[in-house]
C-alpha cells in the first residue's frame, strides 16, 4: 500500500526546500520512498491533498506518564489507552516514563515494557524517573521510596529491561550517583540530571561522567541566580546536553521557553510529562500512589500543591512554542529529531527518503489533520 501526500510544506527532509508549499512525499513499504516539489506527481494507491498544510516528522515523546485517564505504570491495557490519545495528537513513538516505586516493582515494570517493545515498535522503551532523586526536589514522587543508587539495584533494573531502558533520571549529588551514571551509560542508557539540588559544578561533573540530558529544565531543581547559575546554565553551556522542556505555559513561562530556544534551539527536546488526565477531564487522579487534583487542566498534588505532571499533548506544545515566535522548523525538530537523538535513536525523527514514514499532517493553525505510523494511518 502506497500513499502520496501532496501540496504541503515538508519539514525534516533534507532534500526538499522546507519553504515550498507544493512539496510532496510518497510513503511505500512503511518508509518514505520519494519526496520532491511541484512537477508530475508519482502514482500511489492513496492520495492525500495536504491543502497547503505542513507535513512534519512524527512527534517523539521521551518523557510522559499517561493519558486518557490511564497511567503507563498500570500495565499494557492502560498503556494502550494512553498511547492512543497521544498518537491522535501526533506522538507516533514514545518512551514510557515510570514513576518512583520500590525496586521490585520497577524491575517488573521495565520487564513489562521490554515485552511491549518486542510487540510494538512504537514503544521505544522505558524512562526511570526515580527512585534515585533528591527528596528536597521530589515533585510528585513518594519521598519514602527515594534512595541513593546502588550497584545491585542498577544491575537488577538493567537486567530486567533487556536493553530497553532508554533514559534514567538521577540526582548527581546522591551517594553513588557518578558510579551509577557510568554504569547506565555503559549499558546504552541516556542519563538525565533531574529532581536535584545540584549546583552548576556538580552538574558539569555529571555531564563529564556521561549524563547527556536534563530532566524538565527548571522544574524540580535550583533556578538561575547570578551568583549560582545552577543546572540549567550548566546544560546550556554544554553542547553534549539535551534539555527537556515542558512547554505548557505552567511549568515554565513561555517567554523563558522562547529564550531557551534562542540560546540552544537545536538541543531542546519538547516533552509532555503528561499524566493520566492528558486528553481527559478535570478531576481527581493518582500519580505514583499520590492523590492529584486537576483544575483547569493543571495537575497538582492534593497534599502540598506541587505540580504533578501535565495534561499537555505534543501538538499543544508545538502551538505554544511557535506562538512565541520560534520558527516552525525549529519547534518541529524539538519534537522529533532531537528527542530521538537524545535516546540514541538517530534513525527516527526525519522524513528523509528511506526513513520510516512516521508523519503528521498539520493545518495552517497547526492542528493535527492526520497521522501516519510507518506509512499507515494511525
């Protein structure tokens, strides 16, 4: 089955001028078979008139916890439910973030995700957002379950994940953190600095030990002070590092998000950090065993009021960022190519000829019109 999408701006394809509105792409055999502008269009089994919209690479979310009332921690059925709502909003592939839990529970969950990876290639693996976090910056994590990383726990998790743990968040000031960073990196896991009280120097040492990400920049970490620049400045100054950003206008002011893009736009990975209420209604939810109340789309812990993830979808993040003046091509890169690179999947996040045909058709208001995964309607 082949599909031709024409009359679009085509982003993420090096061989096509992204400013042209008469571009086209041919999907065949699950991949981008051909791409071009104007001229005679190739024949295909199905033809989609893009209506002068924009065809972009499928969004990749490397940090999200659920949606549609379901959490990724709760098993395959919940994962399928949550993934469906995010896929409808353009997220073609995702890393499944797991909230802090006892190590026995986490080993079972990463093993479950590893099984899903075998069955569904759109599940890219797991992200352990805990338990190796700073209690003082716990956010929506259960403080009593937080712990320093020890070699036995790290090895248990890696063994259970069977090569599918894509990311782990670590507070580098915790005892044993640098040894854990090196062990995870040696196993092919991308390590993120996050939920931390680390200063800029400790963060730089973590990057030198192999960490290459910062978990939701500005959230659950010290901010920028003119005499104490903190983790975000350390990340901005290091070309090796990808900065996760939640562009919902709640976690970080959107003017500051635009400033981050001005400084390091090609190193930003837009994430949702979405919890179960994404794509669902306001009300009471649970995240990692903690009660959450969602009001006007903002999720906060019932006890203490800390922000507890988001209700964001990636198309919403795109609109927010472009609305601040960030060019669409730069924002699209932050939703596809950069997050793929951050988890060592440089085969994803592009619409170059030969690439997997994961694509999102956007209208002129940047609303999702259609989604393809490996060339098939999602």
